[in-house]
């Protein structure tokens, strides 16, 4: 269980942040401030994603996006995420909240995309050290406060996605270690950063992109690297 310490801490910090943001959202005097902070955070996420994109290998990244998106659309990952969000809503939320599933999906993606997710998995899975996940948890907690101001308590349920997704990465870290070179991780992060741009523009209501269907694109560089190792 020691390898899961960082993952669980990350998830619990997100839940704490989501509840704090939900309390702020319910305070009438803070609602307008919360809306403005949420909009500013959406812009911040989009810019953060834009800055992290490396276009030094444009055709390679384009191929990753095309292949990964085709897989994501075929499976319709976005629909599966929404079904899970609807399930949580039916069990834990009173009334109909149009943004419940949206908040769950976008929070899940935001917290599971980025270099700290991959590096944290390697550190926890191989070294049994959790500094990266602890640091990520604090950053995610702050983000969860802001997200919950806009989407409400649905953000707290993204902790389930964190436990499953980061847990699987952490367990598989020792197996994936030969594939997860610095260059491969950088490429995965760069492709994934495009999703951050889409999350930000969705939060600003500029776009309505099914971001979850782009998720497989992040793993194409790993598959490519694994194939190269097998060939050689």
C-alpha cells in the first residue's frame, strides 16, 4: 500500500479543496467573485496548456493526436466519463445540475494531465517516494477550490479518477520505466497540454469540445517508444 500513499493524499486534498470551493459557491456574497475567479482560472489553464506545447516535431504530434483521437472517439471516452458523472449525480446530488457531469469530467482531466502525473507515478512506483504527488496534491487542492466555485461539488468526485488513473500509472511504473524516458515523457506532456487548452476554452464557454476523447493521444508516444524498443 505504500506506493499508493501519494495518490491517496492527492485525492484527499482535491476533495478538501472541492468542499471549500463549494462552501464559497453557496455564500451569496461571494458568488460574483467566485464567477470571476473561475473565468480567470479558465484563461490561466488555457495559457498554461499553450505554453507547455512543444511544436519542434509538429508532424509527430499531429500523428499522435489523429491516432489518439480516433481511438477516443471510437470508444467515446467522454460519454463514459459523463455516464460516471451522471451516476454520482443520481446517488449524491439532489435535483438536476446541468454542470455536474461537466465539472466531474473537466476536473478529472485537469488533475490527470501533466508532467507531475507521470513523474509522480515514476517516483512513487519505483522509489516509493511521494514528494511530487504531495506537491501536486497541494496545487490540485487550490485548483479544486476554484473549479468548485463554478461547477460545485461534482469536482470532489474527480478524486475517484485520480485514484484509478494515477493508481494504475503508479502500479505500472516499474514495467513502463524503460519506455518512459525523459524525451517520451516530454512528448506525452506536450500532446496532453493541448487538452489543457481545450479545458480552458470550455471553462470560458468559448468551445464545447469533448476533451476526454483526446486522452489516448497522450499515450501514443509511449506505444511508439515501446515498438521501437521491440524492433531494435
